[in-house]
C-alpha cells in the first residue's frame, strides 16, 4: 500500500501480529478511515479475516453518515469478511460483532457494556464504542449490483469497530466515554483487539454453520431495551413504543403505542424514561 493518507506502522503490525496468530494485519499509525483501507485491501484480494487497524483516523466514519471521532487512545479496526451465507443475512454481522465486542470488553476490562440495538456499546449510559458494517447488500429483486467477484473470491463485507480505550472523553463528542474514564485504565488496546477477534471468530463460525439463532440467544441479555419504552427513528419516521425482542433475523420488534407490533431492520433507538403517570 502506497503513501498518502495510508501510513503503515511496522511496530504496531508486529505487536498485533504477536497477539493475533496468523491473521493478516495491516497496521496504520494514521489513516483516513480503516474502512477505506479494508475495502481497498479486499479489492486487492485480501482474504477473509484480514484486518486493518489504526492508531488514529483522520476521517473515521460512523453510522448514518456521521463522523467517528478517532483520536489516539482508541481501538479502530476493520475486518474483511467474505460470508458464505446468503447476502440477505449479512446485515446480521453487525450484531455478531457487537456481541463479540461486548464480550471482549467484559473479558479485558471487567466492565459489562450494554448493546443499544443495533450496534452501540454503552457503559453507564455513555457511548463507549460502535460498529459499522459496509458491503453491497442485495436489492429485493435479487440483482443488488453485486459485481462478480474477482479471482473467484466471494464478495466482501467490512465490519468496522471503534472502542474508546484510553481516550480522554474531553476529546470525544458529548455523551461518550472510554474504558479508562470508566475506571479500566490498564487495558491494552492490542490485547483487547486480539480478544475481540477471538470472540468474533467463534461467533462467526457458529453463524456460518447454524445461522443467527445462537447469536440471538447470546445477544438478548446484553440488550438493555426489552420491556422499556423507546423512541425509534427509522428513516423519516419517528415512533414510540415498547421494545419487545429481537426476531430471528436480528430485527428489533416493537409494540408501537398504536398497538401494532412491528419489526425494524435499522433505526436509532432512545430509551425513554417510564411514561407511567405522564
Ligand atoms: C457508529 O457507532 O456510528 C459506528 C462507529 C464505527 C467506528 C469504526 S472505527 C473503525 C472503523 N473505521 C471507521 O471509519 N469507522 C469504523
């Protein structure tokens, strides 16, 4: 990979390589976004499991076209996958990654984040991390613009994960936190990334063989929404209701205030205080 915004970092790569076994890893001192680095690597034929990791990002991106503040002190990684399951199921991979990240944080920091569906990691109500999945999803007509993969490889999906590790929350958007700010100041970023990869590999393997059902079971306890009143923004709609469950495809099932039960594929959830008596 050439110069420009992609500044590879041999030291970071060798530290990560020690933690990550044989996984191909591309480490960057600084990068625009690890998502772009990973897409580029995938287009060049990088295998499933290859990882792009940066110490900071100049143009980190989040969901819904937002930016992701990426100063030094965070774990910023993008994982290249070439899923064997039907493309219609690949959005579930963001939930697989959220589960793996929550478990890895618990293992490394003894903190138990909650997952705000679909893929925010929260501690004490503040945002500790987030997941971004990018791929070419198929269209309903099955065409989907999926290009025939070069050199016989399956089409790729990139899963991006950002976790604030030792970052000072003063350098993050309001409402954010880091592991250090929550009292876990001794967490090694590289060990966290390695633990996350191990957890992800195990769940991804299960998902590939058995589908979403085992992930759904494991994920439920991490989602602090069920039974609670929520506000949900889905596209141009703003709705209120009570979060009920995750369905077998990973959609959030909500009993809307109108009484209708509806499943959402994507959206932005805010937990409302109990509306009793209001
Ligand atoms: C979100 O909560 O909106 C998702 C944030 C995802 C951030 C990660 S950091 C590593 C990867 N590179 C990016 O530019 N974004 C993702």
